[in-house]
């Protein structure tokens, strides 16, 4: 029964060292910033507005309780 109590924390310690080894030997690659941050301010604003549209719609629905009307695609 004592070994069952000791085995749990021991396995966690071994897993922590395995994770540390993997984190040190295989670092994450650096992402290029050209694709993440467009140079043109208008492009940046358009991308931000497009990305935030669903969040803004959900926020407005949550605060007012009114379901927005779908926009026409035409």
C-alpha cells in the first residue's frame, strides 16, 4: 500500500523531468512577423475588424438580448 502512495508523486516527478527535457531539446520555431502583422495600416484595420466581427455580434446580442438580423449577401 505504501508503494501505491509513493508511486503517484514519483510518476509525476519523472513526467516533469521528461517534459523539461523535451522543452529544452525541441524549442518552438519562431513565426515570421510579416504574415502576422501587415505593414499597411488599412490592411491591419480590415483584418482586425474581420476577426472581431463574430465577437462583436455575440457581445451585442448578450448585452441587448436582441437577435441581429442576417445580412443580405446581394
